[in-house]
């Protein structure tokens, strides 16, 4: 069922400006009735600024009037909120992981040279200039770049990487390498363990250094 774009703010407005029951408001906003009660009693964590769903064209005044006259009536939304869709722009990478991008790029260049710069840019969320600089080793920080699996670094997913490798292989006419899935479960468990270990090392660091001990956990499964 469609819900208001800002359910808590909408509930606050309905509490203050209508005689709808808490149950009606909770049903319309997709909240628990106790949440609405807390908003009405001003016991919510913060005082909410109400949002008028009529002005937002999410419900009509006629619907509200029907609800006020009949406590059993359930309000119907005029329309649902616009869905946010990801554009074709650069992939967003959290600030905490941006320093790891060169390492992830170097790993792909070393292990999958068939992947184009455009595909790497889509995977990692970087520029072709940066990729080219790492390829020809003219990057300003090339001495400190250590190839690391971008999946383990959290820069992309294994599925996206596999898809990019597959597309690149088809484009170059190369036969796809056979995939050994016998240890897939153990492999994923090990990757998760290595990620946790890396996160712990970063927490234990003094804030000025970076832990580079874990480089390529996938190498443990190569022949």
C-alpha cells in the first residue's frame, strides 16, 4: 500500500489538524498506532514539523472529511510519492572508502586486463583519467597503491564484478574461465571474515596509517 513521503511528519499534521482517530492516521501513514500516540503526546524523540498531505496532493480534503465522519473509514491516497531512481551518473562511494579506490582499480587492471576503462569506471565509481594514470603508473600516489580485491574493499559486489568480467570476455572473444563452485560457501565466509579483520585493524589503527596486510583473499582459491 502506498504511504506518504514523510509518514511521521504527515502523522503529526493530521494529529494537529484533524479529528481522525489514531488508528486511521496510523493506517494512512504506515505507522504503528503507538507511534501516532507518541507524536500526539509529544513524547517522540524530536518535535516534528507537520507536513500537509493535502498540499502535497497525497490525499484530498474530501477523503479526510469522510474519515472524520466515519472512524471505520480508511483514507485512500491520491497518489504515491515519486520513487527515487538511480541515474546513470558516477557510482557514489562513501568517503571512508574513497581512499581504497586506487587499490581496487589496480587489482582489476592486474587480474582482469580485458575489462575496459569505462567498465572499471562504472564498477568503482571513478574517472577514466585516474584509471589511465594507474595503468601507466603515472598516478601521483602510485608508490603506495597496493592491488586489493574491490569486492573485499566494499567498492563493488561480486555479481557486478563477475558480470563485467563476462561482458569483457565476450567482447574480446575469450572463452570464459570455468568457475569452481565447490568451495563457494567457504570462500564467501572467508571473504566476510577478512573484511571483519580489516575493519578491526582500521579501528585499531592510530588514524594516520592504513592497514595493507590483507590484499587479495580471492587468491587463496586460485590454482
